[in-house]
C-alpha cells in the first residue's frame, strides 16, 4: 500500500512538472491522473488499491459519528428528565473479533460513545464487560453499536491490510 501512495504522488508531481504549473489545482489533477494509472496497473499489486482502504476508514468514522450522536441524544434525554430513573449495571458483550488491535479498537469506540464504558476485556478476547448507564435500553444500544462497529472494523483490518 505505501508503494501505491508513492506511485500516485510521483505521478502527481510528474504531472505538475510536465504542465510547468506548480499550483495546488495542478497537483490535484495529477493526483487524479495517478489514480487512473494505479487502476490500470492494479493487477500488478498484491493488495487492493489504497483508496478502498481510505474509504473503509471513512466509513468507520462515519459509523462512529452516527453512534456518537445517537448515544449523546439518549444520554441527554436521560439526564434532563425531572426525575432521573436509571438502572446502571454491568453486562457481558460477546465479540467475533479475535485480534488484539480489533478488540482494543472496539473497546475504545464503545467507551467513547456516551452512556457506556468498557471495564474489562477477557483474556481470550471474546468478551467485553461493559458498564451501561440505563441497563435495559443501553444494553440494546451498545449491542447495536457493537454489530455496526465490528462490521466496519473488519472491513478496515481484514480486507485491505
């Protein structure tokens, strides 16, 4: 993948040199030409184009931002009620991820969404122990988020790396 980025940057600078125009717009047009060159040469690369990896990262960030907004609204609704009727608790969350990096990323993403904190990860990396703010509702919300996060994490770490 780094080799593909270097080829793309080389083509972009070569384009700027041949155009004799050192403006940013010339670089962008050369970068796009470099992408077309990479598409033509893709059969010589063992890994997929790095652009797909960037799109997978962007998808993961989009899923995280969506879940962040949804869980923030959930927490704000709970906190702003006249009588705070919540039942905090700890629950076990099973995961399909098996790599340490993937599990750590999932734990961080769940912890960063308001209303839930990953307290511990089991030694076999198959279970996360999560503290939820309002147990019945937050457990369902965290499980939904977990499924979305796991799919996006698998796309980033398994397909393109």
